[in-house]
C-alpha cells in the first residue's frame, strides 16, 4: 500500500511542478513599457455602481484625473437606494465627459448587474471600453494609457490586474495571496492562448466583441460572471492579450474580515460551474493535485523514508517559491513569499469550505 501512496504522491507533486513551470509564461510579458502612443484611442470608461455613494466620492476623482486626452466616463446607477445618483449628478455637473445611466427599480426584473452594464455599453460613444468598479482606483494617472496601448487590429480584449491595498492584517495577507495566485493563472493561460477569465475591476474590450456574442445573453440567468463568463464566450488566443505593466493596475480595499471575504469568494467561485469543460478540468486538477500532494506528503512522512519525501517537497517548494516570488515582485505584492507554505494550506482549507458551502446553498449576488 505504501508504494502505491508514494507513487501517487510523486505523480501529484509532478503535476504541481508542471503547473508552476507553466505559470512562468506571463513573467516574460511587458518587460519594457512602451512609450505613450502619438494618437490616443478614444476610450469609454464604464463603472456600474449600486449603493456606492461614498466610494464614488472617494475614488471617481482618480478616474477623472487620468492623463488621457480622449475618454468619457459612463456612470451606471443600478437601482441604488442611497445617494449614488446624487453623487453622480454632482460629478456630471462639473465634468462634461461624464455620462449618466439610471436603472430604475422597475427594471429590476431583468435581474442583475449584467442588464445595467448592457445599458451602459449601448450608451457609450466609443468602440473601445474599459471597465472598473466603483470601489476601485487606478494606481497611476496612466491607467487608461497603459490598458489602451494593448489594443491593436488583432487584439480586442485586454486583461488587467486588480490588486488589493496592503493592510496589516491576516485576512489582507490571504486576500492578496489569493488575488496574486488567481492572476498568475489567468495571465498564464491567456499568454499561452487559452484565456478563461478576467476581473471586472480592470478589463477592456471592444464593443464589437460584446455584440458578437450577443452580450451576456448566454449566461444572463447567472447573477455574477459579467467578467469571466463573458471571457468564456468572447475571448480566444487571437483576440486576447494581457497588460501587466505597473501603471496599469487598479487597487481596491480588501474585505476586512474572513466572513466578508468568504461571502465574496462564494459568489466568484460559483461562476466556475459555467466554465467550459476544459477549464473546469484544468483548474480542478490544479486544486486536487495540490490537496493530495500535501496530504500524501504528511502521511508518508511518518511511514516512508522521510528524506525522500522531504527531497520531493523541497523541489516542489523551490519551484513554487521561484514562480510566486518573481510574480509577486512583478505585480508589486510584498510579504507574500515568506509565508507561502502557511498561506497555501490556509487557502486550500478556505476554498474547500467555500466549495462545501456552495453545495449546500446558493450564494447571494450583487448587493
């Protein structure tokens, strides 16, 4: 029995090492940031907000202050019950490049954020669209510039990085680690021609791509997924690129408790059930192989020559430390690599608890 467990451990460890070597692909993108183009592409920045009055007051000025000559801001008030509409109107009164879309409560039967976004997309005047959230801010005044530079005659979808602000707390450390690991995966898959997801707080695409797949119609019944399920429909190896230059990042305030983060991730993970089967398999294999690699290692360590088990684990963590370490440096995420084994095990337990909870009940969506 022990030899079987050992060979299984070797296989799972080998799968994990292969994945991490695969993840190095995105590290070689955007090595040099190109100069600002002479002719700037007209951009429509689209922000959908529901009860986000305070966040709009705090973060919208960072969008308005972008160093870009030709852009409009489309603000969508998705049936808010706070002062969101008043805040939007106050900004519009001061800035001529702001356009307002107000979704009434009577339209709520359409069900979700996707309907509100569709109205905003249709109302936008430009072909090139850039999306973010009301609780996000660009980390630089060149956010629009960096994201828009990635558009070309071939590339019509641009995947960006939405980071979380660093705070001194354990939950913040886990949130930033999970965000980095997720980005490593979707950037690497996209770089190798298999885009499968994006984050709505930093995503750009041409309006043509939206209408080519009839918008969100294929998953309109799913409350979430306006970002990753759209990518499942519209993105391919020919039309998708990534943007990992530091000035292209957006930053959000991370959930302040594990309970809030748990609810947020329940919504995000639930959309994976609607991914194409090949991505469900590949993402599932990454998770399952990691679980069994560490589980079998902990068992075999006491019943098998421990030096052999330790040697394989050292190789695994060496590769993981290199890939995650260089990725963290590239994405300006600090203090993550030092606690990598602890963060990895904690995140696995967290994700498993989400999976089990989602089997029992459906998560709530979009406020």
